[in-house]
């Protein structure tokens, strides 16, 4: 029995047309539908968000969009999703997306994608949830980000156990499989004695 019933995907509201990214989106959509995992996402019809939602819907999957009213008013909301939840603001949107999901996947994106990624990662480190987080690292897009995490470990701002809470995979199937078997527990010793060694 699959543990992941719904996965929240953070991704860009822009899409540069890169074929490798396009193939990764399609592979992720097919993986989710094949494993009967609902897509929870930001509700947009544009960029990678829109492409992913359409791919999941075209393959017969379920899509739950969560979007704040001000973005709905700008007519960027997807009109064909299985369910659309409209929130008052961005904070409610992020909380609702997290509440609806059993795990989080990060696709290429910009500031918003990174902000959402680090928020749920921080929540995991603090023990506020125990849901898996996976980066679909298309063509090395996030290699510099993982290099920065390694730098944080080397300089003792981050414990190796907490860096290792994030899955880093280039293949959607492998990523979802690893997330499905996630059981890591964050090392909270730093919280008690501030020891980062």
C-alpha cells in the first residue's frame, strides 16, 4: 500500500521551454498518476505549475489547486482542476498545501519555490511535521543549492543529519520511491545544546 496519497509540488510560475524540464514534468505527472497520488500545487494555469497540472489531468489523475484570492483575481487560476481552494492570503495558502499533503517535491523555480522549500524543510528540522521532501534535480539545476548546504555543514551551521533529510534525485520514479520509504528523524540536539559538530 502506498503511503503517499497526496504530494505537494513547488515549482516555477514561469517555464523557459527547456526540453529536459518538460520531460521531467511529464515523468513526474505519470509517476503520480500511476501510483494514484494526488497532486497538490499552487493552483496556477501558467508556467511549470500549469504544465504539471495539465499533464496530471490529461493522464487521468487528481489535482488540487490552492491559490490566494488576489491571484485568482488576476485570472491566473487554473479552471480545470479537480478541486480549487481559494485562500485569503499566501500564508493560508502555504499552510493549506502542507496540510493536504503527505510529502513535498521541488521542481525548478525561482524565489517562491526556494522560499516554500526552505519553509517546509525548516518545519521538518524542527519536528513540526515528519513528511518527506524531495528535490527533482533536473539536469543539475539544484546542484549549487546542494553545494551551499554542504558549505553550511562544513562551517557548522547545519548538521549532516539534517542536510540528509532532503532527497536529491534526477528521476521522478526514484524520487517518489525514496519519499515513500522515508523514515528519517531530524537530529534536534542542536536545539538543546547548540552543538553542531
